[in-house]
């Protein structure tokens, strides 16, 4: 599966750090990775693409005092490693000093590296991957004669491993995997066409959705969009489907990430300790959950991760900081160099019976959003305006699909306006949430 054993990656890391010392670097850090994967796409039962990849790469950061230089290479030969380190060193020599530059503080580095079960091999052949994609797409076509076309179905298999090390003595790394199945059918009726899709992704192939079930569900989503109408401009309650709610969580992460904060390019500058959400809402980061794609014992700098409340009872308790951004803010790293880990948006008021159907009942009369378009989020002001489609709901029941509308608000008001979070939780990437009901937003249409 891999050309290089872990022991060999460790040897390469040690050699790179040795070269950095020879050149006179004050400190250095190196990250070495190797990946292999398979991706197949089929459309209308026929193979469209088959891609196999095997990649490797190395990145080294060299410090000369508080000057920093970085270089990378895909050549692991000793002479190439030396030249890469020299390139980083030369950059560092002529870079302006930055008082916040440098390796993490020694006491923040991870000292324990438990196996978090994020590597699960999926040893399927090309033919087997093609067959899985074909089953998903065939199930979509079999759902209804109205499924008349397809943007295809795909299967992706990815395995990787890495070693990170620095001159403070930290060395760590692990194997990881990312696998997925996706299907995108197109429904047609009386000249109208609607497309939708669904996918399943996990590090453990045993936890992927059944291909036929996935294909049928994708088809049902496309069929449900037929006959879509536009809405007149109004202010109504809005229910975000669970995958889109994960996107709302992503907006919070962006707004309270160190880079945006120290540049003062966020509407949540100096918001630590502020009540941003209703009291029933918590946002929890849990990097040590076994078998989850966002699990990690340390971040990309080797800093130990930990479970924490980012939001507790509606109050913002934490930012997402790397060592550099933390120093810029006069704070300590939160172990988030490289992003968040297993972040969940939850409500203390959520009950087991708060299914999507129950959430539609809570919505009453309003808009159920299932798709968003565009990048209409201004992180400096918090203003939010996105193209949307979904369903108009009355008395808790879906009446008809809607499209070509815009929903608008401000993220501060949207966060404060979260009335309920469903039990229909789904994970997208490293974030997890159920459907989210917001008390009121502006909807613009015809």
C-alpha cells in the first residue's frame, strides 16, 4: 500500500532536522506524508474515469532567530533533502523578523499519541469500485421512470500516513483513511429537470451507506424538487437541513479563527465571553473520539489537542488558534493549527424524538432549506445572503418545492435566533449537527 515504512519516514525527518542544524538554523520543523488512492466515476452505467494516485511530499520550516523560511519537495533522496533545507534556510536568512514566529512552546506539545482508529484499509479492486458505483446509480434509475439522466456515481478510496517532527524533540504521526460513495441523479418531468445528490464518507468503509440505499435516496431528493416554484419576498422561520447546518458551524469556526481575529477581519473580534447563542446551545470539540475522521491527538504543529466547550450554554468560551495566531493575540494555542477536530453543534433541549418530521412541525409555516448556492457571507460584518432552494412548509407539512430564492440575515442574529436543533444529526467532514431551526430570516424571490 505504501512505498515507505513509518520507520523510514522517521529517518527522513531526522535527516532533515540534522541538515537544518548543519546550516545553523535556530529551530526547524518537518512534515512528511505519503498517500495512495483510487477514484472511479460512472455515468449511465458506463465508466467515465478511473484514477489511481500515489503521492508523497515533504515540507520543512526553518527558523533563524525569529526569521522563518519554508520549502517543499517530492524527492526524498539525501541530496534533494539537503537542497530543500538549504532553500528554506536561505529564505529565512533574508526574511524580516517576526516576534511571533517560532515553534510551539515545549509544554504544549503532545506527549501521548493513542491509536484513534482513523485508519481502515479498503482493499477493493477497480472492478469492485466500479460495481459499487454502478449499483448506486442503478438504484437511482430504478426508483422512478422520471429519473431520466445522471451526473454519475463515484467511489473514492484513500489511504495515507505521515510523520511530523521538530527540533524540540517532538515526533509523531499515524495512518489515516478517507473513503466515500456518491450519486447525483437527474429527474425530468414535462420538460423540467431537477438534479440532486447524496454522499456518504467515512474513514471506515464498513460505516459507509449501502450503495443502493444511497442511490434511491439521491433519486428521491431529485424527484422531490420537481415542480419547484418561487416565493414572494417575506420574513419567515427557516429550517436548515442537517448538512447545511454543518455549514453554519463552519461559519462560526471561520469567524473565531485566529487569522481572522488578529487581522480584525471578523464580526466576532473580542467576542470571547459573549453570549452568541441561546442558553440551550453548546458547541463541543472532541478530538479524541475513536474512529472519526476529525480525530487527532495533536494538530499540524504537534500541539496536543483536547476536548473542550467552544460554546457553553450559548457563551463563546474558545477560539481556534495556532501557535502563531495565539501569539499575535497574546493568548495560548488551542491546538487548532490545521483546523477544528470533531466539532458538534448541539442543543440541551433536543429530545430523541426530534426527528426531521418533528422539526418540520416545529417550523410550522416557513421555509425548509435543502440547498445553498454562492459565497454570500461577509465575515467582517456577519452579513449573510445565499441563493437557496428547498420546500415551503405549512402547518408542519411540506407543500411544494421552491427554488431561485435568496435567504438573508446576519450571522449574529442567526446564531441568537436558533430555536431548536434536531436529533437528525449528520457528520460532514469534521463537523456534526442536526437540522437547525432559526426563528426568522428574510426570504427574497419573485
